[in-house]
C-alpha cells in the first residue's frame, strides 16, 4: 500500500511541475469583420491604387488589365504603354472573385449578388445594377454568406499566450509557423467584350453573360449592358471549374471532364458532348478544331496526373483525344496563332509550338515564377503568379522577356 501511495505522490509531483511550467507561445488568427449587405454595397466605389497582396483572376479590355484582389476588389491597370504599366485605381468589391467587361460595364460577383458597374471613368465608377441572389451557392472562404450579414474582410491578429496551466489544444488556432487558414473579344452593335483568362467562371459571348458555379451554368441577358437580367440556370454536373467561350460554343472544365455547350440559342445552352478524363483540376481553351485541356493534381482535385490533353472537336458531339503531353503542374493557358502558353506551376511559363497538335513541343521555359494564369494579347502575355503580375513580350517566343511587373507586398 505504501508503494502505491509513493507512486501516486511521485506522479502528482511530475504533473504539478508540468502545470507550473511557464511557456510563451505566439499565435496568429484572423478576426472576421461583419457588415450588413447594404453597408457592404455602400463600399463599392473607386479608391486610389493599393498594393497587390493576393492576386486572383485576370481580365483584359482595351488596353486595361483588371486584376482581382481575392475577396476584396479589382485593381485597374493601364498597360497601353506596357513598358511602364500604371495602376489607375482600385475598385472595392467585397467578396469579389470573378469579373467580365462588356463595353464600359464591369460585371462582378459580390458574395451572392451580381453587380454591374460603369467604369467609363475608372476613378469614379458608378453602380448601375444589382442582381440579388444570383449566386446563392457562393461561399466566403468556406463560410456560407447570409442574406443580412456578410464578412467583408478578415483582420490579422497576432497574440502571445503565457501558459501557466494545462490547456486543451482542441479547437485552438495554429501556432506561429502555420497561420490560421480558412477552408476553403467579341463585338456586336458597336459594344465589344473583353478577354478573360482560362481560369474564369465568367464568360461573355455576344450579348450574354454565362457563369458557372460548382454545378450550374447560368445565363444573363446583357443586351443592355448597364442592366444585366437573369435568364435561367441549367444544372450541369458536379465540380465545375472554368468556362471558355469560342464561336457559338462554351467549353466548360470540370474535375472529371470537359463539357461542350452550343449557345446558338443564346438563352438555352444545349450540351453537345462531354470529354471525360481522370479526376484532376481542369481549365480548357479552344481554337479552331482543337481544344486544349490542362490536367493537374492538387489538394482539391485528388488526382495524380499532370499533362496537356489535345482534343479534336471537329465533331462537337464526339470529341476525341489526339495526344497527351507530360507537364509539371499545369494551370492556366492561352494561345496566339501556333504559339501555346501554359502556366506550368513552379516551373514557370512554358512556350510551345502547337502548329502540329499531334507533336506539340516546348520551345522555351521561362523560370522564376510560380504561374497561375495567362492571357496572350498581341505579343504580350499577361501572367498572374504567386508573387504578383507579370507582362512578358513574346514576339520572339524563343527569347521572351519580362517588360514589367507588379510584385505583391506582403
């Protein structure tokens, strides 16, 4: 019995020593800022240029680049002199991820709403229309946005905890070293449409705006650009990722395949076919009789394939795989004539000779960037990367050069 008591006292001493130890631990977490929908809408206006911190999707229109600042708004950048691009201003749009421009009207998502802004004066944008509840499926970094309140931003909070007692770590934010992370050119009637990147979920085709959610294709009538009107929503499938317009068709990328929709009847898209592939992330573009699909692995995609698929779409009802080409971790892509550009993740921007779709070859690999998406416009590649926005002169594709860039400010 004495041995048991002595053992118990020894254990008690050990645990009490642990409890009395003082440990200083630093933590970083993000505190949400809540506002009503009306308060958030009141913030939609032009501001002076701000630093690029979290670059998102890109759009090009008439000498201007529109760069999404994830969940915060859109940078407006004048690149008419691409040697010296100028940040004109910043349009604050809480919850914004996607955008498109028709004429002088910019369309963007604001949480669950579609908003239309007159950007004819980018220093003084005017709201022309709100389509409420256009995107009910939208989430904000993993949190469903309510109708009456939205999270407009997250404020970083750094704190230090002095531990004198035992603390359960269940549910605590991560310690320093792991910041808390939440899950998460067509022209008709004198009105021209801009050009989006291959990672876009918004696409303009003539006077219709088509958007994709994770499972639906939505149609908006923008024949009166200032007053977009919701037309209908068509279920497609699951894990839809991107949309690319070409001719009278929409090429839609998903984690499991490429869908082709005929939009000859603008308000009633008709599915022509689906090209299936392994479960991987999948942006797609089309040019002539061929579609180009990049497949990559990733945490959301759960696949293990990194390649470029070239698909013959001469017969839109029967797309056929021509050939697959190995890549490192391909993301967005763009094409200018016979030149194909692929953002190959950490490998950088890959330039390929695509004159023969059955024998595509890399002619140059521009390293030093972890690339995400690209738009090729008249010899200039607009590239988003992990560390910012780049403008690359590819008139000589064997020796492309960075003309200018905006690096992120962390």
